C-alpha cells in the first residue's frame, strides 16, 4: 500500500488553521493578479458532480462599495467599507448549465435541470459554501487575511449585484492584511469527543 502524502510543515498548518484568525480591520491592497491566483487555487476543490456553483464578486471599487454598503448591518458597515476587497460568495441555481463542460463524460445536466427550486438551493448552497471555504483557505495560503461574515441583507445584495439572474448571495469575506489589534481573544473550540465519534 502506498504511504500517505507528507504532512504539511507546522508553519503551513499554523498559517491555514492554528494561528489564522478572523480580522475586523485590514490594510494593504489586493490586486487583480492575487485575486486570479486565489481563484485558480480554490477552483480545484471538490463539489458534487464537479458542479462548481460558486459565483464570486470581488468588491474593490468605490462604485461597487456604494452598491454593497446599504445591504450591510451596522456592525459590519465601517470595516467592510474600509477593507481593500470584499468577496461576495454566491451560488448559481442554474449551475447545471455548465455541466456539459464540467462533467462531460455523462449527461449530468439531466440530473439537475428538472429539480425543484428547493432541491437546487440545497445543492447549490451546500457546494457553494464548500467553495467559499476553499476561498478562505486559498486566501490564507497566499498570505491574505480574511474576515468572513454574515450580517447583511441578502435580498439587497442580490438586487444590487445579481438582478435578473439565478445567482444568490451566501456570505461575505473581507480580504487584505489584517490588523492584529482588531481581533478578539481566541475563543475555545469543541474537543474531539464533543464533536466526533468513531464507529
């Protein structure tokens, strides 16, 4: 039997997980090349039938921030308007239209195109959320800090950025260089025996 792949070094595990934090203030710039490199990493994460339903809007310009601002809860407004970049992580309910390209060895489109809106929402939300998590890990891997959040009006975001489409917003993520003074003390996590069991 072939051995497992090597474990990543502790420094990498710290950057991705153990020392990574959710920041509330950011500095720096996030350029186009970084955003493209970010997507080129996250796109390789698995999704159901390679459906890839996530759709991401990287909000950087003042015009785009002006569209996003009215949808933000009060507690998220200032930090999001000041962030170098905010990713709107969304999902496309018509994801199956890309199936002939993304899953070409069989007729995967027919598995989805007659499903109800509720079923499509479950599939797209689940897999789009996975891709949002890949986005966070890819950003950390590239040296960016992240501030994922809810706390906004989805309907307002959808009207401002996705009108006339079947794309729906899921969550937001501020990106940049996090300011250490903006983080809260590390909160505890559940231990293995509280969250897991082996059967």
